[in-house]
C-alpha cells in the first residue's frame, strides 16, 4: 500500500480531530478557540481528501463537523464560550 497526497492530507486531518477530542477529555479547562480550530481544519483536510477518495457517509459527516466547528468559533468570537 502506498500513500498518495490525498491520503496523507486526510490522515493529518484525522490526527487534528483526534487530538482535539483527546484535548477536550484531558484538559482541566478547554480553550474553545483551539478546540474548534483543530476540528474545523481537521474536517476541511478530510473533505479535501474525500474529494479524491470519495465516500458519501464520510463527506456528510465532515461537512456537518465543519459547520458545528464554525458555530463554535462564532460563539468564541462573540464572547459566549467559556
């Protein structure tokens, strides 16, 4: 098995999202800016990867994940996240 660029990009995105999840479970207090940025960029990298290696279920999940992260960032910038 060889890794192409799209797969490497997807793996980096996955690592960012897993890192955000681990961070949210280990941190005493969560920096919501960092948490949502990791999730947003992770989802966007996975979306980019999925444009090459398409899977409808994964694409739908990543689009929703990115939208939720965007809503979280809006809350952060409006000062409503702790």
